[in-house]
C-alpha cells in the first residue's frame, strides 16, 4: 500500500465537497495546535515515525531537528488548513514516495472507498485517472450517467488544463477537482491530434465510480483483464466476476493480466487475487526494522478457477506499476505462473501502517520492506520483465499497443512452456 494513496487522493478523493470537508473538521477552534487534541496529533505522528519508520536513519534526516522545527511552525498555525498542511509537509520530509498525512475528510473518504459502496461526495472531473511518466493523465474509467461520459473515453490522455502544463500532478488536481464549474482540458485520443474540450466539474459519489477492473476478449482465443488497484475489500470478488465473464465466451488459449496502471492497495486482497491463479504457496514477506518483526504472506489454496488450470498467462508491467501491483507481478513470475511482458516496475513496495489519530486524521507511514518468495528485494529495483518491450504504452489504443501485441504473440506461441504446467510442481525453491 504505497503511492496509490497519494494518487487516488490527489486526483479525486481529497477534493471533496466543501460541506463534507467542514463537517469532517473536529477542532472547535481556528487555532488547532493550541488545543490538546492538535498537540496529540502532532506528538503521536512524530513519535510513531521516530519509533517505527522503516529506515532508522530516516533517509538522512535529523528527525529530532525536523520535529523541533515543525512544532514551532504548528504552534503558529491559525487555521485548520494551515495545521494540516504543516503536518503533511512534515511527513513529506521523509521523501520516500510512500508516507503521507491525511486530514480527517481525506482519511474518511479513503476508508469509505476501501470498504466499497459509499456515498462520499466528490466534486471534479467525473473520471478515474492516473499520472503517466510523460506528465500526462490517462483516463482509465469514466463515471456513468455524468456529463463527462459524453466527452471522455478510457484511453484518452489529458495534456493540459486551462492551458497549464501537467508537469506536476498536484497542480492538475487543484484544477480538476474541488469545486464546480467548467474547465478546459487538452485531450488526446490514441492516434489523434490534441483537442481542447470544455468540461464541467460535477458532484458525484464514490459509489458511482466503476469497479477498478476491466475485461474483454482481444479475439476468440486471448482474454484480457486490467486490474487498476487492490484498494477495495471487494477486489478479489471483482476480479473473479470479470474472469468468469471472460470464460463465458468459451475456452481461451491465453490470458493477459494488465497491471501497468495499478497503484497498489491492500496486500491481503492482492494475495487473495493471486489465489485465483496459483493454488497456494508463499507470497513473500514484509520485514520491519526490529529483529523478528516479519509478516509472512501465503496464497490461499482451493480458490483457483478450474477453467484457468494450465492456461498460459502474461502479466503486463510498466513504470506505473506500484506497490501491491508490483508484488502481484513478482509472485506470478516467481511461481512461474506467468511471464512478465513490458517495462520494469517502479520499485515502490514498502508497507504502510495506518496511524489513526484522535481528530479523525491519519498518517500512512512506511514501516517494512518487502522480500519476494525467492529472496528478491523489489524496493528501488522493481520487477524486471521476462520480455522487455520498452514503449510508452499509454500513447496507444489497446488493440494497437505493442506490449499487448507482444503478449498475444507470446501466448499464441506457448505450447509446453513452464507457464502452462500444473502449478503443483512449483511448490519448492523458486528462481532468483
């Protein structure tokens, strides 16, 4: 659970209806740090990091000095927003791409999204989007029954907002979310020229967001499923339903699992999804900074879909594959259940602990390193594809995507490959 939090919240959930934001503020004073609860928020956050952060050297920071500096700043805060901004800034000093502080409204929205089917209101672009390495924003899904549905299509990319370059996601989020009104976005569909589109920022609920899974047949023989995150507690159910939908179309020769835009999520849900393809076995472990502080993960047995037994699988990865998405690819690769096609992943897999604070805010702090079943450490390294296809896949339509086409060719050529063998033979030591 790592960068997906920052991405999800920056691009949607954290830009809530102002009414909901006000209701979520639990401080009765405009000088929050002078209140006991605010003091507790600061001290608990700083102390938890001091005692539990994954790197005892705090990435080269003098954490004592950081605490002194931000305590002085927080004492001078005059509004809720200023206090929470300082808290987020202090945690951001760790600069690990993982740890983040969430004020009460954002924390509440994220928790609601995790359990699924909620009514939390969002005001902004009615679409699920991801930042791409070239600075554009890829539209993954569009909220149905909204004005955006008539103007946006999955696969479109946002290149600019009101003429402003999208070199930083935060700037785009400020322009795309937070208030109603009309914004002009520069869109580009695969193979077309950029175009300017005026689109309304509208209010909708999180329950209207489509499930983060997309599936279709690429042809009569090859199935395709994209998993955008493992954030919801319904992730395994959604993937299972999508796979059954594919299988209703008849026998398949191979399956492509696309996690190139997967920002991670709940490790337990990811492990359960692995159980749809691998019949039990190790899923790696998370190791803390104290001796013996280890969480071991095991893929559940007896949950694989019968129709998938022996079916060749290719997993697509890229620089937008983070956290649990990377671990999913690494475990499938380690168990020889799939070959990995595409580009290396982000190498962003540290475990976050959710520190719940008395005002309703939360701090997500990196506390453990991940180690794959075969001993590999992915942090800073990522998953290396078995078949490297170095292209900017987000510029292509799905049917023309070179990485997808490479995976299709691989699956069509597989006859007696290890990825088509019975998984019961892959319970011993795994490859390095």
